[in-house]
């Protein structure tokens, strides 16, 4: 009785601690739609700068890695774990506006290029880098209006550093920089209070060779754009070339536009998919195919199994029993522990951890907690959830280990805590070293590395041990039938029941269920677009679970019918093989959609996609394994065995 009271009080203490943590967190956690900022006319608006990004290199750089105009003191904004891992580097800038007070041709600074600075700008223009800025937590966008007027405007994040072109009548390619920015700040005004909230931040970049009379000083007026004579920049007909000893003057305009868009809806334009109709059609198409297949599979399985069980239970005489064939014959071997059973326990535990992380992340995303306005929130949430799901990983691996009559639960807990994160960390460390070599802001600093190691060894590993301890102390799972002492010989199998063939066939259906959504996810990751259709993603996740389970059960049934009882690893690998197709699709995507030319960028792409495929293998494999585990226990507990 005492021990029960003690465990209850311990549970209460843990729950109280978690609730207090959540209450404390709710004050500091930014929820989209809860923290708007009101501005009155004349309030100063500080524009922040973020990383420079390129879809050609996939290597982010900090804004001040090239010699743009700097404020007196550069101040870094506090960044969460997810932002640091994404390579975000948010800093202050010399761009300061006044609310609802338009400005024309503001000069920020004048710069004379030397060989080094000219080379830095040229390299970034060559690699098609884009400049990213932020105002009131809204990213700067470049609007692209479609040719047909009915279609909505598409927004691209940031603007290009510059462009390459030729002067009329020459063939030499020159580099030109966008040195004049025409900003548009959209605001929604409250009529009663006259307070305004920012709902849009757009830019039109121009390349202009600014001219002035006399010697340069702080009061010099430009002749190419002048607020006094209302002369503004409207085109790039006389562009500013990037070359050694060239003088560049950086300027900007800002206009304010009143908008009907309310603050709560200001992200809607950013999240608009450029090809939403294709997306809808693809998802529905995928759903219909998968549901049709699911219906067929379920019908065949239920009818065939019902007939089998009825037939086996009607067999009365010994002669009939000896003549029987099919899955009942292997009842004495079907629950025999597999070879490398410890490794299977480790991978099943890791899969449970991954499944829990994905499920909870999607629920949070569906509830709007992980909106893009909360930069880095998605990655931070996934990392923390992974760490805390270690509890379930330990529990699942220990339960299976005990079923296999294992005794050293601490060893299995250690392997569960180390195997998957260890392999991923090794790949990540190599990729990070490559990014360090490129001096990119995407390199994870040592402080963050240390924080990740503390999360792993300080929280995740102990939780895996706690889960394993609880799982191992519980009574073991009883097999529905006894296992024979001597293993039965497996008859020669037909070619289509060859393990490699059936495993590869099994991965096609789960991959088919997700590959259309995969295109949009890859596009959002590698082409810097927003992804915020978690409703669809959750639907696809459910379809993935169903298809993994069904295809594994079907192939497991065929395998048992052909008197092959080695289903443990086969069930894991059958649905897990969809990860191979995912990696092949990622390779196809690389060569057809991306314009990556640098070796380091290519290694980064395939390195990260290898990690993603490995994670997908663990997730789908575990779903397939548990489906088959449940199925075999169900059918063997349904037949009478002497």
C-alpha cells in the first residue's frame, strides 16, 4: 500500500511540475494572433535583416557577410533553437521608417568598392542570393503579379542582391546591384482609436547609378532621385555596375498603404500556394486510390481469414489435421524470437519515439501553435518532443525485449537511447563541418551543439532508461500459442515470396500515398517557400499509417500461408522499404527541380535527405511491425490448437 501511495504522490508531483512549466511558458510563448503591436502616426519602425538565402547553393549567410550599409552597432536578436538550426541570423539595420510618414530617396550610405568587396557582391549575384528583411515579425516579400488579372498576386521571399546583364550593343556580361529599394508598408487602421497595425511589407528593388553635383558630403542632393523636386526612381534603365573602384550609393523610398486586411489574416497572402488547384486535385486523387486499395485489401483479408479460421476449427480427425496446409501449420514456430532480436527491439522503440513526435507535432500545428510567424517553432517543437518521447521508446523496446525472454534491460535501454540519434548526429556533424568550411551562417555554433548534447544525454537518455525500467517491470506479454523446441524447416519458396522481392514491393504503396505531398514539402524546404497545410499533411499521415499497416498484414499473411514463419524482421522491412523510394524520389527531385551546382551544396542535400529517409524508414517500419504483430496474435488466438 505504501509503495502505491508513494508512486501516486510522485505522479502528482510530476504532473504539477509540468502544469507549472506550461503556465510559465504561456507568458513567454508567442501565439499567432495574440500579440499584435499598435502604432500611432510618427512611431519609429525598425527593419531587421535576416540571412541571405540561395536555392542554388542552400548555404545561408548573414546579411553583413557582404559589405552592405551598417548601423552604428550591430545587435543580434535573440533566436530560439529552431532559428539557429535553420541558419537564421536576425540583426538590426540602418533602415528606420516613421509610421504613416512616406519618405523619398533616403540615402543610407555611400560605398566605394575595392577588389575584395566587388568580388563578394559578384559571388552572391552569381549564386542568385536573396536578401531577407523583417518588419514587425513579417518577412519582406517581392510581389509578382500574374498576367491574367483574376489570379491572385504571388509573393517571393526577399529580393535578389543583384542581377547579371549586358549593356546595349555589347556582349560582355556585367554585374548590377539592387541599390535602391522602394518599400511599401501596408497597415490596417482602427477608425475609433487611429491606432494602426502592420499587415504587409513589400519591396520593389531597382539598380540605379546615382549621380550628384560637386563633392560628396552629408548634405549632398542626388540628381537621379530627389524628394524636393518629387523626382523618384521608377526603373533600372541606368543600372549600377559592380566593379572595382565603382561608387555605390544605397537609397530607399517608403510608402504607406491602408489595407482592409486585418492583423489576424496578414499571413494569408504569404501562405497562398502558387498552384493550389493542383495540390487539391493531387491530394484527393491520392486519397481515392488509397481508400479504394484499403477497401479491397480489407475485404480480401476478412473474407479469406474468416474462411480459413472456420475451416481450421472444423478439422476434427488427426488425418485431416496432418493434411492441412497454410498458416496454421507454423503455429509452433511463429512466435520464435528472430535473429538479432535486440536490434529489432531498439528500432521498434525508436520508431515509437518518432511516431509520438510526429503525431504530437501535427496536432500542435493543426491548432495553429506552429505558424510561420513563430519562426523556428516547428523545429524547436520537434526536437523537444523527440527528447521527451524517449520515455515511450524505452518502454516499447523493453516490452518487446521481455517478450523475447531478454534479461539485460539496461543494455537494451542504452542501445535504444544511442543508436538512431548517434547515427544521425554523426551525419549531421560531418555536414556541419562542411558548412563551417564555407563560412556559412547555417553552421550550428558550438554553444548550440552543446545544448543539443545536453538535451540528448541530460534528458532523452534518462527518460529512455525510465521507460525501459517501467516496461521491463510489467508482466511479460504471453504468446497465444506455445513455441516448439526444434525449429521447423521452411519449404522452398516461390520466386515472388523471395524476401527481397516482397520487401521491395511492400514499400511502393506507402510511398505512393505520400509522394505528392512530399513534392510540396521538398519545395518548401529547398526552394524557400512556406508550408502551412498541416490539415492535408495530417490526412496524408493517417493514410500512410493505414497503408503501411495493410500492406504489411497482406504480405505477412501470404508469407505465413507459404509456411515461412520468419515474419518479425520482414514485417519491419516491408513497410520500411518505402524509405528507399523516398530517397530515390529525392534524387529525382534534385536533378529535375533544383539548380544546385556546387559540390558542397549537393553533399548537404543528399546528407539531409539521407537523414530524412532513415527517419522515414524507422517510422514506417515500426507501423508495419506493430500491425503484423497485432495480426499474428489475433489469428493464432482465433484457432483451436491441440
